[in-house]
C-alpha cells in the first residue's frame, strides 16, 4: 500500500508549560531513554473553571517530548504554541501528541 496522498493532520493549540525536565538514562535492560518530561495546561485561559459541582479547575497534562525540545522551552511557566499530531497508541486507538512547540510569552510579566 502506498502512502502517497496521505496528508498530515496537525492541530495547533496554545498551552501553558508549568514544568519541564530533560532525562537521559538507561533502563534496567540497558536501553537508553531520552526525552523531556513536560507538565502543561491544555489552555492559556487561567480564569476559574467550574466543570461541575464536584470538579473545579484545570487538569494538568503530562507528556514526554523529544529530547531536542528542551532547547525550545525558554521560560517556565510560559505560554507556548504547540503543534499536535495524531499518533496510534499500543491498543491502536488515536492520541494527540505534541510534535513541536514555540515560545509565545512569559506567563507573568
């Protein structure tokens, strides 16, 4: 089956990165693990959120980014434009994953 005609469906979203930590280590089997552990909000709207009577606030998302993305994370906490791409997870269902980020502005000025 040819992949010619397949078109990437990327989505852009403004996010707030709260914490980022680069990692580089070998697991118990000796496999090298590298990346950036990133905690972020999937919004830049920090106004009070009331989802229901029993749920309030903004959920924090955690994701591992490619190792080179640490150099693009300039200010934390900060507002970034994230480009997401669709990726199949182990059970075959689709999941949005950050493909790239660009700094927009600091959160507190």
